[in-house]
C-alpha cells in the first residue's frame, strides 16, 4: 500500500470526455481512476471545475 496518496490531476472537460471510457469513479478517492489498474497504478483525475464536497466523499459520481 502507498504511504503517500497520488495527487489529483485536473483534466479539461474535452480531455475528460475523450478518456471517460477508460475511467471509473472511485468513491474511496472521490476521483476518477483508470479501469483495471487504477487501484494500484496510474493517474487519479478530477474533471476541471469539479467541486470537492466539504464533508468528504460524495455518494454519487459527478455527472459527466
């Protein structure tokens, strides 16, 4: 297990739309990760402009 969390990277909405088939929403991270390997490898991304809830993770993934 990682001792340091991976930084969240913001994606432009157009880039997010193009990559969306390869991403899945992680409720634990409250961010998008790569399908298949995202639990261990790869980027942790947010769509640019996506709000971070004040009380922690949200119950539903943000709309795409």
